[in-house]
C-alpha cells in the first residue's frame, strides 16, 4: 500500500526558511515520479516542484530562485527547501507520487490525475 507522509510545515515570518519532507513507502521499485503541490484557500491545487529522473522542475520556473526540490533514493524521501518565504507562499503543501516507466512521463498533470497523495503540511508566512 502506497503511503506518503509530509512534515516540516509551520508558521514563520517573511524571509524565513522551511524544509518540507515527504516519506514515501509502498512502491516495489524506485521508478516513480514524485512532486510537491500547494493549495491556498479558494484556489485550486497547483504544482510547485517535482523530480523527473535527475531533473528538478519548478512551476513557475522562477521559484527555483527560492525553492529547491531534492530526492533521497536511499530512504525514499522527497524534500522541499524553501528560502526567503513570502506571504504568498501561504498554503497547504502536499506531496504526490505516481509510478512511471520513464522519467519523461513525470508531469504535474500525471501526478494530479493519477497520483497518490499525502495528508499535507501547512505553511503559514506572516509579513
């Protein structure tokens, strides 16, 4: 049974940093796509960053100036380092995973429509 468990959220001041973690379990192989999404009240869930093979993708790409997504295959974990947090980063952050045969198949749409999800971790940034 696939499970994803997020942690690391919290309440911080603007300019602070947080590191989110997502522990993934239940996949029989490491050929799965994994990424971060976020959802703020009244808005749709949107992609933030994902790992596609050795590539780190950000949505929008400008987020790479402040966020860094990494994956540790030794413990099946995904991380999101968020620096210089802003009030607009306020949201519930979710990780999602989906099995893929090729890294090129790793797209936000595939995660959104077919992925397994964690319960989320709240990030609150005050100005």
